[in-house]
C-alpha cells in the first residue's frame, strides 16, 4: 500500500516496514523475492502526483516540462531499500533459479559483498528516469542524502554512488491512452539511469545509523542549485 | 413465550456477510468487450501492426489495453500495459488467460504464459528489478540467466482443471494455442491465439463458434507456483551459508510490517480482469 504525504515540492512516497530488529531477525519463508522487492520500493518524483499505485508502476510521467502539472520535479525515482532480508532473498532466488552449486553460490555472495559491502553500507538501489532533458540524470546536479529519524533527526550523504548503467539511448514510450495526456496515445522520450547508493552503516562515532530505535528512513533528492526542487521517499518502520 | 425482536447476532452477521458477498459479486461482473472479425489470420508476434485503434479498448482501471478479434479458426487476444511491476510479475509467475465458453467465469480451461522482458532488460535503466545481483554474477551466470528466461518465453502451459493436468507446449502455435511478447515503443505487449474448436493434439480449444458468447479471464500477479514450491520445499541446493542472523524461533515470523504474523505466504497483489464477448462472424453478426 502506498501512502502519499505532504512534502516541500512534490508528494513523497512512503512504505511501511516492520521494525528494523524484526527485519534483521526474520526468516525467509514468508515472501517471494518479487514480493519483498515490491514492499521495499518507493516511487516518487515526476509521475506520482494524483495517480494510483497501479499507474505508479509505469514509472513514467505524463508531464512534459517544468511547468506541466505544477510538480516541478524533473525525475521519477524508484528506490529500493536493500535490507538484509531482501538481500538474502535475492541470493536464494538467483541461486535456485540458476541451479548454482554451493561453491558458485558462495562466489556469487562474495562478489556481491565485494562490490557493495552491505556489512558497512546501507544500500539503496535507484532507478532514475526523466522525460525532460537527459542532463537531469546527472548526479552532480543533485544532493542526495538520507534522513534517519529516531529521537532526533540525522542526515547522511552516500559514501559511494555506483552508476550501474549509464543514461544511454532514450526509450520512446508509447503512453497508453488514459496514462498520457489527452485522449490519444502520446509519445515521450525517456532517459534512464540506475544507481546504487551506499550510505554509511555507522556514524563517525561508530554508532549504528539504523539502530532499533529508528522510526523512519527518508531518501531525499534535492537539486543542488535550487533547493526548492526536492523529492523524497520514506520507509517507515512500524510494529 | 416471548420472541426477541432482533435477530441473533450470529444470524445478523451471516446476513451481512451474504449481502457483502452479493455486492462484491455484482461489482465483479465481467465487462462486455467487442470482438472484431479478422479476415486474415493474425500473426502472434506481440507487435501492434495488425491491430487497428478501433479493435482495442482501454481499461483505465486497472490501466491496460485489450484487443480481441477472431477469424473462423482462432481467437486472438492482445493485452498490453506499461506497468513494470506487472511485467515482472508475469515474467516470474505468468499471466493466465481463462476461457469459458459458457459465458460465465469458470476457471476450468486456461493458458499460462510467462513471457516478458528479460531480467537484463528489466535491470537496464527503466527496469524496476535490480539490486545489483546481476552485476555480481559471472558472465557465464548472466548468460545462463538470459537463456533460462528466453526458454520460459518459448513455452505456454495449457491448464485443464477438470482433468487436473497442466501441459507445456511450444508457444509458437504448433501445439494449438500460441503466445508471444514484445515491447513495441516500450509498452509491454502480450499476444495470444487460441483455437476456437477443440483440437486433436491436446484437446485444447475454446469449443466455441463465431457468434457465440464467451468469457475471458486474465489473472496475473500474486505468488507464482514456482515461488510457492520454493517456499514449501526450502532453500537452494547446497545449503545456505550466510543466512541472516536470527530465525531463532522466538523471532517474529512476520517478515515485513503490516501482515498477519505466522500466516504463511504473502504476495504481490493478484490482478484479475474478466470480460465477456461475442465472437465475431464474417457477416458482422
């Protein structure tokens, strides 16, 4: 279930998860990888305002430019929090699917750990898209950070950003009637990029960033030169 | 003997449940869709070239485009949307097309097709599945993954609930029905053809003639059969080094918030759409 809440620039998107200590201690016989993925993914930005969850899944905006729709945020973001449960589910999912031998599976796990270091990083996988100019996908334009709320509010910037795919050829989307503006089909060029954001698991004093007391984790994209241009997705940890 | 003026609470509850059920049934009535006559057989390739704009309808809720046409031999179904979560769900668990020649909503005969964009496509920008798993695989594993996915798209499963059978046949139509997937202009497009007459090879066909009213049910999402088997049957071969800590038995079994504890599987929301249609005749009747 997706809830929309108020935000400075565009409506934010929120997902409710179990408290962190439950996520860390849960076993994997409950949900499929796809279901877990879905539950940890928030969609926010360009296309979210006024659309139902079904259409949010399209991830594509009907907005054509900065003034259209009044939202003013140039990107659509699908952000997935890769917590330990999702990570383990992914390992199992692909090892079963590919009939990996125990050795292959261990190498697969190690390769992942080497690449992303989940023991020391909070991992957030982001799919960024825009129907505006490609330059909006340039990460230099954006200040990306997380806000962790427990008894106080703390902010952390990523220690690493791994661009897993470059903004390559734009896809031309044939927007179905009812999704695009106006009665007929509309076509938009969509520029896309995928990034893994790695945030620290510990602060400078070696305290865990995501302690069991944490109530919510907020991922914020804020345009560096115009701080009013801002969008965010929220994971709320609830009993 | 005095009689209570009020119904016992259990009876009231039963009445309320019955009324709610009736209201839900009314709400779930199959929508009527026109089937166009096709003078030529439609090539099942997932492309839109043979579908004119007048031969499709758009369902704003849940947000998909549907096209139906038939010739004297086959019913052709076009099913398209641009919801990536659905495309992923179909690739993992398939979309089932239920066919009921009585015009009701029986799920006795169906076709399941699990074609769709490959994982590599989904993980490219624009794909919603990712997480860095593919990036952590060896090139050989990535290749295996691609092959596995393409082979799944080469087959369809014929479901006969009455006979309690599920039969895999090639998706190219050599076994009767055919199915294909493409994404013209980035829209996930599924095309399926089903013989109108019962076939000899698998006894599979709608068992209907032009002019007859039939019902079609589309079902996708939810937990796939594969996932269920995986969950019931345990983990991958070779043990599970590196399981997350816990699983201690004392920990909450909920996994993620909001759901009932210890209630078993939870899944992506299942989607279901039923339409009723009258098969077209060459004279337009």
